[in-house]
């Protein structure tokens, strides 16, 4: 995939002016390359970004400069205006492994979901992989066909990666990518029952203390009344 770029002089046009003219400011850097400011055509970059995303290699042709094999490392965007603000490219070395964020795609049918036994929770939408640039997969497909009961899950250790590709860290292989959770109705009902039981216990304690207090007041009143009657009889 190819993308054209031009060098951008720091003392040249202001960033706001470039954007108004349909251009996007950018920068390229790498382990063996000094940082360099660039400018891109907005429409051309937009199409490349749709096709390549952040895990496909791009041949960046720099006018009056050295071409580079790059990955889109970061994109700054104004989501309210749907406008690209800045792009960062990382020049890769074909002989050096790198890390890449690769999206996850769930495939198949979960019988737990189909039969309304539970619902699917998907806390991860991408994984961090380590490999050579040429081996970066476009996405990782994961089947949910075996998720048939509440509690069934798929973790990173269950995923079969392409050849020469590995997870960045093996410490989190028990992390769930997808699992079946109980219906929301059951969760809400359990919470309501627990709250009701707690309120009953609290009301029972208050009732006992209140009754004892009332009884105590009555007894003191009766003793006072009896004493006054005895004094009246003596007179």
C-alpha cells in the first residue's frame, strides 16, 4: 500500500492553514531514523487509513526524501468535526520484531446466547502481538461456538496465533476475551433479595429496642403512681 507525503518546514504555513487547504500534518520517526515533519493529502490519507488501519505496512513516498516502510502509530482526530488533526508514522525494520495492536473478530454462534441462557460479554476488542513486520496479521478470528453455558469463556491461551506470531506477554494468558454471563434479570433479582433481607434485619433490631424502651417508661410511671396513693392514704 502506497501513500505520498511532502516535507513540512517548521517556518512554513501554520497548521490551521494546512488543514483548511485539505492537508494533514504528520511526523515520521524510527529506531534508525531522525524525526521528520511531513504533510499529507487529507483525502488520500483517509482512504489509506480505511484500508490499512494501524497494523498494515505502508510504503511512504516522501517527496525529495528517502521513502520508508511504515506503520500508522497514532492518529489524532477531532471527532466532533470528524477531522484528522495529526498522524504519526513509525518506520519499521524488516529484520526486527515489533509490537502491534491487532483487532479481534468473534465468529460462530453461541448456543447460550441463541437459547437466551445468558449473554455474551466481550471485554477485549484487540490483542497486543509481537512479530516481524511482514507477519503482522490483519485480525485474529476467534470462534464462540463452544460457549454454551453460563460461565463458559475463551481466554488468550485458547487462541491459536499464526506462525511466527506471539503474545507480547505470557503473564496474562488467563485473561478472558469473551464469556457468557447470566441474564441481567437474574442479577437484579438477586440484588433485590439481598437488599430486602438486609432491611428486614435492621427493622427487627429497631423494633425490639423500641418495645423495651416503652415498657421501661410505663414501669417507672406505675411506680410513681403507687407512691402517691400511699402518701394520700396516710394523710
